[in-house]
C-alpha cells in the first residue's frame, strides 16, 4: 500500500477512541472528526453512526452533515432507519443536499411511513429543497397526512418544486381544516402558476383566516392574470388586506390599478403607502409620476425611500428636479443613495452635475451610487470626475468608478499610472492579470499602495499579489515590512508575494513569520503555513532547514490539515517535508 493510502496517525488514534468503552471519549472523538475531512474521516464517522449510544450516533450524523459530500449520502439513507427520532430527523435534513435516486426514494419512503410526524415533516422539507418533480406523488399523498405540520411541509415543498401537475391536489387541499395548511397551499398555488388555480384563489380572498386571505392575494399576484385585478382592487380597500393587495397589483402590472394605488399613497398606514409606491414603480407607468412627486417628502423616511426608488423605475425625466433636491438636501444617507440610483435609472443628462457633486458626499454608499449612475448616463464629460473617484478612500467607490469607466464609458487610460490605478480599483481577476502584464512599469505605482491603509485591505492585498507575480526585487523590503501589519490577511498576502519573488533576502523575515499562528479569512490556515510554503519555494539550505524544524514542532491537527492539502495538490512545495 502506498504511503498516501495509509490512514493518518490522527485518524488511527480517533478510531481507537471510537471503539472504546468510554462514551465521553467516543463523543470527543466524533467532535474532533467533525473539524476534519476526507474519506478516512467519513468512514470513521460512518462507524460512529452505528454506535449503541444515541448521543454518539446523533453527534456523528451532525458531523457528517457538516462535512457533506456525496460519500455521506448512503450513510444518511441507512440512518433513516435508526431507532432514535433525532438521528432519523438529522439524516432526513442532511439528505436535502443530494439529488441521487436513492436519497429521494429514502425520503419519500420516510415521508409515507415514518412513525414520527416531525421526521415526516423534515423529509417533506428536504424533498422541497431538492426540488425534483419525481417526489411530487409522495408529497401530494402527504397533503392528506394526519399531522398538520406534515401537510404544511408538503405544500411548501410542492411550492418549491413548482410542478403544475400538483395543481389539482393543491386546490383540494385549499379546503384543509387547518389555516396554516391552507396558507401554505395558497402560496404554493401562486408559485406553481397554473391558471386553473384562479377560481380557488379568488374564493380564498374571503377565507375566514386573515393569513390565508393574505396568501391568496400574494398568489394571485404571482399568477399575474389581469382578471384578478378587480378583486384585488376591492381588497386594497379592505382593512388588513391593503398591503398584500397592493403588492399583488404591482406584480400583475396592469395600469388600470394606478388610480386605486395612487389613492393608497395617502393611507394612514406607512406600510400601505410603501407597498403602493412599490407597486406603482413595478407597473412603471408615467401616469403615476405626479402623484409620487407630491409625496416625495412624506414624513416617513421609509416611504420617501420607496418613492424615490419607484421614480427611478418609472424613468420619467420630470422627476429629475425633485430627485436632485433629495440628493443635495436629505440628511439621510440612504435617501441620498436611493436618489442617486434613481437618477441613473432615469438616465437624463440633466442629472450629471448633481451626480458629479455627489462624488464628494460624506457617505461612501452615496458616492458609489453616484459613480455607477454616472456610468449609466453614458456621458463622456463624466470621465474626469470618475477618474478622480478611482482614488477614493472606499474600495466600493473605486470599484463603482472602475465599472462606470470600463464597462459603460469604454474609457482607455492614457498613462501607466492611470492604467494601474484603474486595475487596482477594479479588483477583478481579469484586471489583476492585466496589471501583472504591465510588468516593471507598474511597480512604482503599486509600492505606495502597500502602506496606504486608507486604500483598504482589498487594494493593498491586490498590490502585494501583483508585485509577487511581477517578481521585482524592489518590492522585497516593503513586503517584509508588511509582516508586522495588524491584518493577518495582509501578512499572508505579503508572505505569498515574497515566496513568489523568491529572493534570499526575504528568508530571515519569513523564518520569523513561522511563529505567526493567526489564521487567514479564506483558507483558515495560519500565516505560518504560508510562510513555510514561501520558504520551500525559495529553497535555500537555510529555508529548507527552517521549514523542517517548524514542521517537527507542529501539533497533529495542523499536520493533518497540511497533509490533506498536499494530497489534494494544493501545496506541492511542502510534499517532501510532509512525507519526510
């Protein structure tokens, strides 16, 4: 057997604990395995899934659910037969991640025959997550289950699947004796979208339960049939139904509803005013513009926000002066932001001076919205202001300006400095490659960014990575200085760049970084691990000795994680250290 096929020493130790008599030790072993991965780990947890103690089996099922992967599916299918409800329920919930025939069949069988309603309901929920039409017959059968929670879960699952074949069964269930089930059924009928549901849903608008009536209105909106508009207009004048009716009318989008929705803009309830404004924005007819402008300064800030958004969706240029006033004068950041977005949606060149001015707003969100909206205007005279925004202190504003310049205005930089600043602001992988292609000429622009904390972590990490790929020795000392940066991800980026450059000058600093056990955000590995990789790449006698010494004193959990990465081909430079 090849060394790579042998069980890891950590796994062998944990297997011994799993097979011992101490329940606490077996639980601890399962807990440790839950933080690991790989086939040996799954096999060990599969063994624990047969433990005589319920808590051990449950912990094993939870651990396997966290690890995931297709190898775990057969284990969960078997666990559907466990004696313990909590284990069967955990298995049913975990199987939602798989769409294999065996998993679906196991869940359908559980839905039809498990003795516990909680498990049957969980099986229905998982079948809904899978959204496979093959499960529809079993779910339709579950609409007649004795337990209302199972019937409701089955209706919700049928909503997720959205198969019109479910319509007749759902219409029958619309008369269920339990209101929560009828509510779930109404929502399902709307999503399924079969016009045959219209009569039943219109009738449900007068159900004795308010939640069912609300769901029926939503469903009619989802169906999108203008034949429902008269009934929904009546509902818009009915207490308790106004918001749902307004949303439904907006979803249908029939302009005949505009007069009643305009009337609802004056409702005493701010929530109704919001829903009416949203509906008018969805309909998108300029006939609503004047009424929306009249209440642009509604006393409720959420209403004002929704109205500004609706005006942008309608796209009527007559709204521009009012929106510019909001952009200049509102004391609420999100109102100014929404006004900026709306002006971009409308696309009237008259908004350009106001949007350029908003690039100096105190809120980065407003500045970012203004930058993107300037791009949406498509005016070349916005270019100088947007080029200036590439140096904004916020990465979001820089990215918005780069998007506007590159994607909307087809701007081409006129010099290397502007080109590199644009690539850094954009931050995309494609522009990273372009930045590296600039080569040594980019280095003088990138180096100052390393220490410029006002640029934010994304730009500094971009600069470090680009400098590493360019491989210029002038970057070594500035990158070494970053090994003392308070941000672990920044230190990781510096370490990786130093490894890519491969200068022997970096070895002492990287050896010191072998003590850095702070973990990065993405791979959850200590900076020391990346320092070891960098030293292995530099490959001097001193660097090899430092990595070997570091490896000898690491704990078994870290060694296991590194071995897994080497076996997965993610860290080939450490292969000789790991196998040595």
